[in-house]
């Protein structure tokens, strides 16, 4: 370069040969690329370091425009530097990108200075360029590291070998409650519980010998005095010569993990000691857990069952159930109280009730199914026994009904002939005393006949054979007839008929409706408690005819008002009045079949009113 400068210079004496030799040596030996250029941007000198940095030999570079090493998009920078030079100014540590001969780009830092030949005349510029790509990547590394440390969820702390804290990241602040300012320069024992101080000696000892202490589980104390479980990893920090100068500590908070482990332990204990069979499996049916109750129920040990397909315990004909269950579970659904059958190791069928739930991992993915199975053999046996008993009782009941039917039928025939003979006898007798006896006998036979008729009706209802012969009839007339009939046989009673209506035509079996009214009237007399006033009401209530029979007798307790219509039901208090408890049952059946309603209202001790309605025949 100096040769060239000399050529440019009119005053060659300004340089002496020694000086030049020194400069030459420096130019050759230096690691910095040194280039000179004239004011037209042509390269005038090019040292070996420039050859290495830019890839051009000095032969290739000399005389070329400097732009061969300037990326086109940076020509503005070049103009700026030239501007500075022409003003006689230096440009220092200018970081830019250059272009090399192979076409790669490199990060360089350049110093540019004007070349004066006299005090005022500038003939060119000297450029000293240094490759800083590596330095930059070191900087980047450092920056990345700093970023990692400051954003890490783990507490990262460093300290000297004497235990003095030298760095403290935000996670450490959060975990221990001390800010960076509070702890830098303090001793690490600040966060070590008294009884664990000797641990620190051990750790420092290891680190000083260049060893790492990996995942050491311990306890540290926070600013507010809480003890926290940590896993710490301590590594030696070395200087460039490899000497250990301190330690870096990474602390992981284990409290959550520890709680999780405890919970898991508890859960595992619970499952294993549970009386319910608990089994889990993957979505493709592989058994992944098998508790003791499962061992007892199915006869396979955990060792035998684990890893096997669940079809191990599913009867072949029920394999499709498994497809259904897995289908539900994969959709995230539970299958509850699914009653099915499984087979034990020794081939026994076990009726069970299954509850299956999806197993969901921490990412919300369904990874399997857990099943709780309960042995329901006993329930099933009980249900079967119940069903058997029910059938037995029903068969007995049917037999009883059959017997009642048969008996009442058989009783009816002789009764009818007794009644007929009594009637004939009545015509033959003139003696009043005998006639009175005959009248009483006839009365008793009628009572017996009515009882037998009721029994016969009951068995007919049961056999579905009770027939109705429906026809339109006048309910007003029917009620009058019934009242007359009862009054004639019970002269001491005053039965009043209260009504505003003359005729009410209803559709039905008049004999059966008469049976109902007669039954209500005889009840009113039988339970009258010697109060001889009875009232019958007939009215029209919107589209129904309503009949009411009122007595002033013993009455019925409120809680029995519904029951009296049941078959064979009799209110306990009036056992002195004989009866079978069939009249109201039959009445209700008859009124129901006619599309009406029957009910009672009563005040014990004051009397009862029995009502029934019938739809009115539409004109
Ligand atoms: P029975 O009168 O033959 O026992 P019912 O079916 O006619 O059968 O009546 C059932 C029960 O209802 C009677 O036993 C009686 O306890 C009660 N009962 C029925 N009618 C009256 C009434 N008018 N007053 C009080 N209790 C009555």
C-alpha cells in the first residue's frame, strides 16, 4: 500500500524505507483486512487478511471498484462514507454487511480514514475491516440465554462458591418471594431452612469438584416463611480457563407434583381396597388396571389380566356390547348401570351392573375407559324369586276366584228354589205367626241371595264376564223405584227423594244402576246408627246426572274414604254390621263402566253422602 501511496505522493521523502518495511509487515501480519481506495472508489491496495475475508486475491481486487464487496442495497452507505471521507472525517466501528467473492454475505465492522498527501489534500481512504459474524452470534447466544433465564418457569439462581447470590430470575422471585434487589449479594442460606444447611456444604463440595448435583429433592424457605418442596439441579459455573467460580441452581417446585403423587397414591389405595371391581382399559380394549375385587370376582390375578384384551371376560355372544360401550366412551359419554353378564376364569356367568367412564389425559384426550362392576347375582336371584312368588300368589288367587265363582254359582241354584218354595208356602199359610216366621226366613234368604249375587258378580268381573245390557232409561224413575223397594222393607226409615227434575234419560244397564242405588241405600240403613232419616238427591250438573244418598249415621274417617271402594275392604270400627266389603267395589266397577264417577264425603259421627254421576243421553 505504501508503495502506492508513494507513487501518489509527490513527496516521496515523507516516507523512509524502514518505516515502509514496518508497515508492510504489519499489513501482512494483521488479522484485519486493510484496503485502500482512491477517490474514484477504485481499490488501490489489498492485504492478505482482505484476501481471506473477501475471497479475492490482491491481483483480482486491485484496480477494481470497491463496490465488488458492497451489496447493491448498501450503496447508500458507501456514498455516506465517501461523503464523510471527502470532508476529512473518519468513520469508526461502522457495522455493515459485505459481499464476498463466493457470493456469501458477512457481518463486518469497518473503520475508514481519509488518506492525506498534504495537510489538505485527500487522495483516497484506508479501510480496516473486521469479521464480526462470530462476535454477533456470541451476543445473540447471550441474549437468548438471558431471555430463557428470565422467562423460565423454573427458578434459576447463581451463586459464588462462597454462597453469595449473583443472579436471581423472575421465577425465583415468584417462588421465594424475594426480589432480585433483595437477594443479590446475600448468602444463599437466606432460603435454606436451618436443618438443611449441611446440605449446602455437600452441594458446594460437589460443585467445587466440577460435579453436577442432579434433581436433588429438598425443601427451601420462602420470604414469608413457608417451606416448599423443590427439586434442584446444581451445576458448576466455570471461567474461560475452566476454573469453577460458582454454581447455577435450577429449582423446580414439586409441591404440585407432590400433592399429585399423594392424591394418586390415595386413589390407588382406594381402588385396590374397593369392594367394587374396578378395571381400566385402553380404547382398543387392552386391560391396564385390575384391582383386588376384580381378582376375586373374575378369578384372574392382576398379573394374568393386565395387558390382555377385555374380551377375556366377555361372553362371545355379548362381544358387540363392548363395541357399543367403547363407542359411547370414545364420544366422552358415560355408560351407567348397564346390566350384563361376564364370565369368570372358571367359566361361571356373573350378572353384573357396569358403569363405564372415559379416562381423559391432561390434554383432554380420551385415552381409555374405567369400569366399575358390581356383582348383581343376589339382586337377580331376588328378582327371580319375587317373580316366582308373584306367579305363585297369582295362581293361588286365580284358584280362589275360580272357587268363589264356582261356589257362588252352585249356591245360587238351591237358593233360587228355596225362595220359590217359600213364596208358595206363603200362599198356603193363613196363621199370622207362621206368616211372620216365613217373612223373616224370606228376608234372610234374600240377604243370602244378594251376597251370593255379589260374589258371583265379583268372579265375573275377574273373569271379564260381567255383561251390561245398555239401553236408554229414565234415572228419575229408577231412583223412585229403588227408594220404594227399600222403604217397603224398612218401614221405620224415612227416605226422602229430593229433585227438581222430572225425567233424566241416561244410557246404561238399568238393572246394574239400580243395583248401585240399592247398595247405597242399604248401606245408608245398615250404617245409620239408628238415625232414620235418609235423603236421596237427583240433579243435573252440566252434562252429567248426579245422584246423592245421604245418611246421618256413623260416618267414615277421612283416610278411609278412598279405601272403602276396594274389594273386601271394610272399615275396622263397624264389625257389628255384617258384610263382605263387596258392594262399593261392585258399584264403583259398574259406574266406571258407564263412564261415570262415584265418591263419598263424610263426617265421622255425623253421617255420609255417597255420590255418583252418569253421562246424560244426548238428544
Ligand atoms: P259392606 O258394607 O258389605 O262391608 P261395602 O263395599 O258396601 O261393603 O262397604 C265397604 C265399607 O264401607 C263398609 O264395610 C263400611 O265400613 C263402609 N261404608 C259403606 N257405606 C257406609 C255408610 N253409609 N256409612 C258408613 N260407612 C259405610
